[in-house]
C-alpha cells in the first residue's frame, strides 16, 4: 500500500469534487436532510423518493451536487440511480455506485461485507471484488487482482460530478492496468481513498440519524 499515492489521490479527488467542503459549510438543516437521504439509501438499499424531504432543501442540495434528482428518486454519492455498470450487493440490497471509488466506500457506510460486480473498462472482462466489513478490510478480487483507474475528468462545468468525473473512475483487470502509473490504484489503496473521502458522511449519519 503506497501512502503517497493514497494522499495524492485524495488531494486530487477533493480538489475536483469538494463534496465534504461544500457540506461542511451548508446550513445545519441542509446537513440534516442530506443525512436523512443518505441514511435512507443505507438502511433501505434504494433511492428515497423526493416528496419525503423539504423541496427547497432538496433543490439546495442538488445545487451543491451533493444529490441528484430523477423520476426514480434521489441519488446521493456514492449511490447512483443510473445503471453505471458497477453493482454493489450487501444484505438483501443491490445498488449501483457512481464510480469505482464510490463502490468501495459502501462497505463502511453499510457496515456490512459487500460484493462488487463490474467490468474492466478497457477489455470488458467481468471483475468481482468482495470487501470485508471491518478494517483492515479483507479484499478478494476475481479473477485474480483488479485495479482502480482514476482518469482525467471531462469538462466538468455545468455537469454533476457523476457525469464528468465519476464516469472516468473505473475498474481495470490485471492485464489492462499498469500498476506503476500514478492514476492506477491497487484495491487496498482505493478502499483507503474511498473511506477517507466519505468519512464525513459517517459523522453526519451519527449526528443526524
Ligand atoms: Zn481488462
Ligand atoms: Zn465518484
């Protein structure tokens, strides 16, 4: 596990998507509703409907790109409403994650062993990863090893992070990944990045739900 690589990836991710910084300065009431939306995903394993929450706060959170609206309910990073090709299973729930790093944040949020099904973004080979419930999280990847590639975001202006940044954060199979390239993370490194990036959500859930 390369600490410098984890640190550099976190720095880049927080610069390109300052979700934590935005939520920390959001009004208390918005933080509370955000925690309720997130908590609904974690406990119900699916998107909560918009009409459960105050419309003005939902709109405010959409403006921050902390959540995304659709006819099927509210998406909330790391949980997606669209089919992203990254499926995450725990307990009786199956959800789509916004991206590969987001998928690896879900075991900590769900407090459950979790299995991820995705495909190598380069060759399409199926990849599967099982992540243990407690740190240090045991990671079993099939076929043998897989990696996370953090690509360059495409023109983010006016788009949600999920449409410009997350689309480039993908899984690669061992034959397609060059593990020495900086934007390529080993699975344990990607889990460390994911948990640190989303750690503020655990705090919000503890305080507000
Ligand atoms: Zn591949
Ligand atoms: Zn993402």
